[in-house]
């Protein structure tokens, strides 16, 4: 089989890896309702600030969230373009799978 991650852009791989953690997915779910202050996320996720900062940094480095500083607080929001890129990537996999299934020949028969 000729599957290879070499053809997958590095940014897409980083985004998928960022989504592989339950806390980070929960953060994105919280942000789906709109911009949130880090203090609100700490309370909503019952997470310590250092752990939450680590997860937010991972999401930010992957481009999935953006931040803005307001005084001493940082507010986070989803990056819709990044989510659309992931959606496009997953859609292309689904389309390739459907096309392969439609033209697949039996193997090992």
C-alpha cells in the first residue's frame, strides 16, 4: 500500500496532533461559543493555569486558536480558516476513499 504522511503538509499534521488530546478538544468546544478569557476557560475546564497554558499554546502553535491581550488577561478564539482547512483535508480523504471503493478490485481472491 502506498500511503504516506509525506504528502500531508506539516501544518495539517500539527493540527491533527493538537486535536489528539481530550483537554484541547474541550477547549475548542468552549471556544465554539465565541471568544473566551483564559480565566473563564480555567474555571470551565477545571484546569490549573499552567496545564491550560500548555494546551492553549499547543492549539495556538497549530494555528487552531488566536489570542488577544486585554490588560492582564488573554482572550482566545477559534481560527475559522484553520478549521476549514482541516475540514477540507478530511473531506479529501473521504472523497478519495469513496472513489477507491467505487473502483476497487478484489485482492487476494
